């Protein structure tokens, strides 16, 4: 349920000045000029702050202490498009999802994100893209980089072949790996050879090598893959034709699934669209245009979902600004940058916004999604997880 927006949350500047309410100390209260504010501690080290600012803007920020070992930041990929609040419910066991925001841009036609996604070490989607991403190492360290998929396989004969993507669209001169995240009934129907693979290595580790046993060939397109299985699809083009003969049933293949640039062993990744801050400085329009983002999109005011980290990478800021409403007009990239700098942001990336913009705290939507129909179904989410509860497996 969407709570009444702001009307019951307005606190006067007089009350703020008297200290009745205040920013969390780490946000630097003296640096933020605001009309009203409300801060609530969600859990130790996690603070939800709501802002109403002249513009008008209404913003929500979830600040997470990344040095607290009790929490993890995970990406979540449902089957198809699912509302952010529903994705929280799908992944919520013993009330362990403390907060979430919508994440990557996506295709309404396919239901897939437009950027890479890694879920607890396993690629949900790997593809070539110029876009910026938010990544977390297995140790929980955050990265904000332009990441494009890079993969390869090596046969027992020592021959190497590039893997073009994971769960990506087929191209004739390519090799694609399909995993249990493939959510279509027949993802590998069409020209090309198919091989059923079974994991020999324990677990999936993005940014590392894996050993996969070739269990059989000629895989039926209707087969549902288990979490320890994959299908290798080899196209019919001349440049990959040799792989069809080199991969044989009974072989153990060595594969690598990772990124360029190489950022090591990665636990979770979501895609974005444009950097807002880098090194405490607003990112120029000309730099963001390299990600195939229009200047008009950068300068227009829209509802936005965005993420920042502070200079020493100990704080994560999950942010939304409402838009297309009388109470909030949305923000441009420059306006997001100005706001983030005022609350300690150092690096920041833009995620999917518009009608997708949604923040959930303790199971409740705390912002005001702009679509007339309410909360929009989206392709994936970024979630704050309380450790000690088993994660959902596919």
C-alpha cells in the first residue's frame, strides 16, 4: 500500500532547527538546505530519510552502512516483469529483505534488462553493452563502472572459443550459454548445435573459471534447466563452426564468465544508464552520451532511481525522486548530482526511472510511483538483505 504522500510527513523548519528532527549524523545536516525532513532507523546501520525540497521535489534515501557484516546487497531477477514490492515478497523469507529499489532499464517486449545482471555469483544476463553498472564483490565492496560481458571456453584439446553472452539473443556467428535464468520455454530453438552441461565446480562465480561436463547433445528446447545445469548453444556461422566439432559428450570444458574491465570475483551486478558523479564531480553530458543516452534525457526532469557511494565506500545511498506530479517534478542529472554532493555522495550511477521508480522499506512502498495505474512491473531489483537467512535458489 502506498502511504499518504508527504501530507502527514511534513515537519517545519522550525521543528528541524530546534532539533526535534535531524539528519543522520553521517549525512551532514549543515550541508543540506531542505524544507522538511523525516528520518527513521530501519535497523542498526540502515536509515530511511524522506525529503521535501523546493522545486518541488520529494526524495527518499536509504543509507546503508556497508561495514556492518549483518547486511548484504543483492540483485534479484524474477521471471518476466514483476513489481518491485512483489519481488521483495518473492525473495522475503523471515522478513529478511529490509529495503529495495527498482534497478535496470528493460524491454517491455522481452521482459529482460538491457544491462548485465549477476545474482549471488551467477549470471542472469551477460551481454555486450556500453552502459554503467553497479557491482558488488564477493567481499561486499561496491564498484561503479562501465562493464561489458566477456567469456570464453576451452576444450580438452586446448582450443579457445569466445562466449558472446549468457541468456542473450542468438546470433549466427556466436556461442551463447543458457542457465536456469532463461525464462522462455524454448530459448535455444533454431539453427545451431546444443549441448547440455553440468557443473563440476561448486557454485557459480562471476569473474572466475568454471568446469562444466558435457552431458549430452541435441538438447530439447522445452527442457527446464536445474540450478546446476546449462545449455551451450553454438551458432551456425563459420567463425564458430569449429566449436561444434571440438565440443564432445564426456568432455570437461573450462569456461570463464566475467567482465571487461576485469573487476575480480563478483557477487551481484545490476545495470544502469549514465554516471551522475565520479570522484565527487558531476559527470559531463558528453561522457554520458557515450553510453548511448541522449542529452535531452540527461537534462529533462523525470522521476529517477539512483545509487551513490561515499568516498571511502563504507556508505551506500539508495535514492528515489518522485516526478510528473504536483508535489514533485523530478530531477535532471545535474540536479541529482547537486543533491548527492550535499549528502556525501562520491560516485553515483543512474538506474531506471520514470514510472519504474519505486522504493520499498520493510515491505511498504515509501515513494509515489508516477504511473496512473500505480507501481510498474520491472525486470529486476536491488535489495538490502539481512544476513543469516538462506538466499533464494532457483
